[in-house]
């Protein structure tokens, strides 16, 4: 069985942290604000596994939501 998941990746100076796995893109975005206290503006991204990115006040990318397909059975 294949399932689509949305992964919140938080970008830090020390590397990328895969912070939250969700069944919807919206849930992953909400985790950025609620669980990780990140603020900024979300932009949708077309094509590729990255579906959205969170940009800070200076335009720097703070986090992103990545769509992945997991197979289990």
C-alpha cells in the first residue's frame, strides 16, 4: 500500500531537521507555527517534492513542506 505524507523540514544553520510528518500539507504548515514557533509567509512551490516554503522577513527560507510517498504492507 502506498501513502502520501507531508514532511515539515526546518532549516537550521547546522542542517535540516525533519520535524513533523502529517497526512495533509495544512497540518504540516500548522506544526511550523504551533510546535516550532516559526512565523513568516508561505509560498506554494510548483513541481518537485517541495510543495511549500516558509519565508522569513528578509526572504530567507525557514522551513519547507515536502511531499513523499511511503510504501508499506
